[in-house]
C-alpha cells in the first residue's frame, strides 16, 4: 500500500513529490491530482513555476518538496542531476522514480536510472513512466502500459500500485538493469519492422529486375522495340503482386513433422509485419490495375486490336464486292 504524507495539509490523501517544473512535470501533476493524490512540486523558481500549476499543487523549493513525501518523481534531465547532491541527505530512504530519457540510443554506458542509483546509494531508485509522453499523460487511456523496474521488490510493487491508481497498466520488468531497455524504447521507430521491410525491398528489387529484363530489355534487344514507357506502370504492376504473394507465402512454414529451427522465434515475431506489407502491396497493385486502362497508350492498344480484328473481314468483303 502507498504511504501517506503526514506533513501535508490533508493527511488522508497520498502525497507525491515531483522535482522539476517542465511539461512532463505539469502533465504528471494533473494526472496525480485526478487520481486523488496530493502533489508537491519542487522548483528552482517556485513563484514563477506556480503560475503553470493548479492552485491545489504545492509548489516550493527542492529542499521543502523532498522533505514532505516518501515518493519523489525526478522529472529533470541527466545533465542536471548535480542539483541532487545538496539533497542527498534529504532523499535518504525515499523512493526516487526516474522518468528521464536520452536523446539517442546507448548515449551513455549505463542507463540514467543506474547512474542515479550510483549518485544516491541511500535511496531506492525506480525506473518508470518514461515511455509516456507529456501529451499522453494527460489523456485517459486505461490500456496504456508503463514499464517499472527496480532492485527493490517492495518499491517496485508500490510504484506499480501507484500506476494502477492512475489508470495505467504496469508491467514488472524486474531489476534496475532492465532500465537500459526501457530507456531505449521511446527512441526506437518501428523496432519489429526492420527484417520484414528489408525482405520486402529485396524481393521488390529481384522481381522488378526480372520484369524489367523480360518486358523491356528483351524486346529491345531482340526486335529493337522500345517499351521503356512500361516501366512506371506495367513493370511495377507486375512486381507488386509477385512480392505480395511471396511475402504471404513466407507467413506459413510447415513444422508438424520437423523440429523448430533456431530462426523460428524471429520469424514468428515478423509474421504480422510481413502480412501487413503483403496486404499493402496487394492494395497498391489493385490501384495500379485500375489506373492502367486510363492511360492513352492503353487506348491506342485497344483501338489497334479492334482494327486488327476488323481489317481482315473488311478486306475480304471488299474483294467479294470487286469480283461481283
């Protein structure tokens, strides 16, 4: 259970301190207020920062804010952790929740939470809430996941209970060493799509090259027929279904009477992306097929085919009339 604050105005409400007065701090404070918490915000300029928070939020200096609660959210960047040095004796025995992120993947040898734990060995450091943006923090999405990790099981469970009270879905990530993966999560763009996209690009290059040689290069070499106008539409339209059906075929692999190969785990994780890429390419193929009859060259071919079919009949009719 969460501990309550005995030094705040309302001892019946749980109290939480937030160090920092930025966008994320304001969003977190509003979320905590909606959850029934008493919020104390620590700032270097409390008078100026108080204008950005609701009047029920206690905005004060760092020293006063830390001394009022047992749970402290650290909403400042790693570059400003030096301000915690003067608060070291006040943070002793408290739970410090690090919500910071880096600017790029593996920016430092250790995670921010591990670095914070080395700076404050007398505190219990918990990593969490860093995968949620300030905008998402203000929305009411009950299925939003937050990843929590700490070397202290009791502190981890306490912060997970706090996340549930805020209508988040906490995920226990284990010890503090997992914070490296948690901090890298917001920096990765479509992490499960790299393999499927590379496979789709490789197949597209292969089938496009084959169609280009078969439909453009071969007629030009054999009969000097220039069909380069087919590249943007017909060649691409032959490439799309080939890649789509090949990607769809990669979704299935017979394993009833054979042992799972070592690469099966990666393949299973990529099936959703492969299927979506296959559907996307098939949809583009449909659009291309609908656009093909609208081209001027296609109308010329249609008229030419009709003329070739009518011309023999017209010639035979003309000869018959001449004989008569």
